[in-house]
C-alpha cells in the first residue's frame, strides 16, 4: 500500500476492515452480519473485491465460499492507525496522545499497568541515547 488515491478508504470499507481485523477472517455473510445497518450481500461482496484490489484484503476458498482476511498484520495496521491519529488530532505529539488516553475518565491504570508503562518509558529513553 502506498499513498495512492485508490488506497483511500470510505466509511464502509473501514467498517469492513474493522470487522475482518476483529474476526481474523470471515465470509461475505459473516462480514455483512457484523456491520451496522448492513448493505446488501452483493454490495459487501463488491466492497471486499475493491479492498482486495487496493491491497488491503486477500481471500481463500473454503468449500463453496470465500473467506476474506486483512493482508496487513494487525500490529502494522495498529501502528499505522495510531500514527495517523497522533498526526491528525495531536499535532504529531506522542505525549499529547498518551496524556489524552490517561486523562480519560475510564482509563484507570492498575499497579501492574503503571509498572509496565514506566518500563516502556525507561526503554524508550534508553533508545534515545
């Protein structure tokens, strides 16, 4: 995938990819059943075909149906999405993004999570030398 305009995703395409990342792999019917206000079966099948052409999705045959799955590993997709989020909403500031997450009312860290976060910060400081 590049910055090619064909790789720009519409709302439904993003929703379909989210379903596939959540399920790992799914048939057209399974994707459709997981979408809010789902479009027709044919429309979902068509969007999966477009996502495949754009390089986001692949498929394999399973009996009489195709199972679709994301091509990009979840870790890479998560990193890309977070980079985009930080760039778009936090002016590129990792600190501002982390602070916003920590300031959320439901973001209470357990002692183990605080320890893990401290270790990540220390590791990051060591890499910056």
